[in-house]
């Protein structure tokens, strides 16, 4: 790694001398700390979605008009069943009709309220003319159904409601699925597609008449008792969906049974005693969102539509395994087991023996298409996650969640790719190949664990090999430490990616030392706390923390990469909070937590990032991994208080 270049950049990616950067940062810290703290204390309620699900069905819900101001899409924006290969609903809505069947207008002097009634139920409220208050609620029932309710307080008994659901007749991904049956009778309607999935709409409370139109379903009815409760039941056949519908209709109060179910699920794990209702609710909402995103071990990086391959949400081993760590931390072992089982299934194609692709489509196939990072970017940190997770699960349950041979193959791959500098050169969390502190610390910790696993299996040769490899990486970490700025840094030999977003293959020449705050994940995944990472966090506090708690991601000389990396990211902020809670300053950890809580979307969930200039947040709002990491940050911070 000859020839060192250190770049410090502003939000536009323009380079500054290091001295100027240090002086500027000091001036900002001294002059704007009060403003930053005040800014941190102001909830932003960024645009976004709620995630509702039960492990088999998942709905992406939002009544936030900012998301599509020129359209009438609202309510359930996406609905998935069993997996993420097909999206069965584009929009749902209720409207109040006066006695002449005209849509009642909103009172323009009053603001709508959109958010959560509790950690698993959305609540939208609108004030209409004549003092009428309408409310819509949505939640996932444990019996593979989404429940929607609508009420109108103060409405005359002559008023009625209209429910609409937009359902696709054709779903085109890398395959085409068509609606092959739709029908309505009385107060229920059925829609079936060529892949066998069926949705049945029916009423639990209230009355109505269902009809089919070009967009999907229309249901009109009287608000006899001021409210209506509708069931959307899913099944892999009409018979199964109808059985689910009928079972829920027999329940006296479905919302009460759902509440009991979700409270019981939370209590199966760890529910910290915060002594603060807002913190407890934030923990519950975000942990539940991670759970709701999990369909039989599949958790997309994003379900909102920002990151897709062939019109399907993308599956990243990294993001899903990050969520599995949080499920293990919070005591939800079955969700972790499902994730590990999915990613070690023999049907998942591997890039090479022991190496996953960076991302897959919703069928679990590696496809050279889609948005985001390249599907074939080397991301070897995932090998380390798998090894650490499997061992943690074994310690808790007493048995392996995966075949031990898969773990050994993953460790073998890491050993075989340690190069002449004693390090791994790959893309890691940052998705940009280089010598990355996070990956190398994670790999060193995982290989130490793998040595213990090999020893327990009676494989002394591998035990010694893995142990030596772990020591080799640990002894070489200083090669990624920027001694001038006293921080770990990603070491790259090219300042940008190729035009097709591919990491350039340069592994020699002048080295660029670029800060990257994801280094904290190395310690969170088992590498010991040590002075170099402590110094790095001191650097982060001075140069990378904005708004008194937000953590930027990484630096780059390329304006495009820097424009992304300099934004305020929730997973790096969560990592910083966890590191500070476990090894540093719990007060600083709480500042990170406060910033995240005050920059959640209007449903209280965590986006991928907030733009550095404060103009908005990413479309991935929420990002599943960010919700999970936030819950972990709260858990770790609360542990310091006890």
C-alpha cells in the first residue's frame, strides 16, 4: 500500500487541505453546538411507510400524501404473500359519502393526522366538513390477513362509505402472473392469480355490497354503527383464503386477539424497561417492523420500491443477516433461524464455493439487473456474519441452525482470500472494493470463532488454520489506520467506480485513505474493543457527526460517491450508538438515539438516510436493517443503565 493520499471532502466532494478541515470542524463544533442540539430535539416526521406483517403476509402501508402527491394512491401500497415475488395490491382507501353519494370534502383549516395507534396498528385521521372526524386503521392479523377499519364520528346516519382496492391484472417481473378469476357476491369478493394466490375481501363488522370494476374492488355500504371492519385474507387457494376469512369473522374482536398475539410475541424476547413510554414504543415499533418484513426468512433491503430487480424487492445476504443478529439479541430465535436456513439453502446460487453474490432477486436468484449496488460486488463480510450468528444460535439453543459444513466452507473462503498484505480486499458494507476495517475485523473475529467450531468437530487442521488466519488479519489491521488523522480508514486505489457501478480492480499504486464510520460494526460483530477503534470514534465525533447525533457514512474523492456517503445514515448512527453504549460514553449513545427518534418517518420507523442538506430522506423509508439496528441500539443503551 505505497503512496498515501488522504482526502477530506465537503458535501460537494471538493477537496480541502487537512489543516483547513480540522480548523473548520473545530469552529463548527464550538460555534454551532447549541443550534445542532436544538435541531436534534425537533421531530421531523419524514415521509414514509409502515410495515405490517405476520411472517407470511406483508403490507407496506401509507396515507402520507407527500409520497405520491399527484396520485390517489394510499393505504396498502404493496402486499406480498409467502414471498416477495409478486405484489398483489397497489392501493386501498375508504371515503365517506353524503346522502347524495358525493364524497365528503376535507376541512381545509385542519391538518390530517397520520401515524400509529400502537406499535402494530396504523392510524389516519381526517377532519371533514360539518365537524366529522374519520379514522382509518390497519394491522396484520396472525391468521394471514390484513385488517382495515373505518369510522366516521359525527356523521349523520344517512351517510355511507365507499371502499376501493386496486389490484393488478398482470404482474410482470422476470415472469408474468395474471389474474385469472375475480368475482363478488354480497359483501365479499375473491381475486385469484395464475400462481395460485388468492385474496378474499369480506366484512367482520358492518354491511356492504361488493362489486368488481376495471381497477379492482369497490364496496359500498351504510355506516350503521358508525364504523366498518374489513378483512383481506390471503391463501394459496380460494378454499384456504375463505377458511381464514371465516375464522376471523367468528372472532368477537379481531383487534383484541391481534393485540394479544403481538404482545405475546414481543414478550417471548427481551422487552427493556426504559421507564419512558416514547423509548419503549420506538423499540416495539421498529423491532416489529423488522419482524413484519420477514417472510419465511426473506427480508428485503427495502420494500418501498427504491431498490428493485425486475420489479421485485431485492434480497441482500448482508442486510438480512444484520437483522438476524438483532433477532438473536432481542431473543427472537425463530426469526433468526429462518434467515440462516434460507441463506444456507442449497437452492441459493453461490458466486463461488463459500461466497454469496452481493444481492439476489426475490426468487433467490443472482441476476445482473436492478437498482443499487452491483449484484456481483464482492461482499465477504457476510461470511463472517454467518459464522458468528450460527455459533451464537448454537450457544442459545444447543444445536446448529445450519449444516456445519457450510460454516467451514465459508471460513475456508475467507482464509483463501487473505492476500499478501494479510487482509481481505473486497466491497463489504460500503459496496466499494478496498481494504475495509469493518470487513477485516469481522473476518478476524469470525475466523477465531470458526477455529473453535472446527475444534469442536475434531478438525484440528482447520482449527489451527483458522486461528492463524485470524491472527494474520489482526496483525495487519494497522495497514488501514490513518496515523495522521488517528482513525481507521478504507484503503482504495481508485477514487471512483466504473460507469456501470463496478469497483475498479486496482489493488496497488497510490492509496486513498478514506474515513468510513461503518468500522464500528467490526466490534459489534465480535472483534475486541481496542485503542485504534477508540481513536476512530474520537475522529468520528469531531468530523462525521452532524446535528448533534447523526453519523455520516463514508468519504470519497468522487462527487457522486461523496454526495451519497456524506448523507446521514441510520445504520452507521445505530452502530455508533451501540458502540458508545457498550464501550464508550452512554451519554453520547443517547444523543445518537435521540437523533434517530427525531428523524424517523411519520410512522416512527427508520429510513435509510437523511440528505445532508436537510431537504428530505431516501425513498427507502423505512429500511428493514435500519429498523433492526435502531432496536439493538436501544437495547444496548438500556443495558448500560441497568
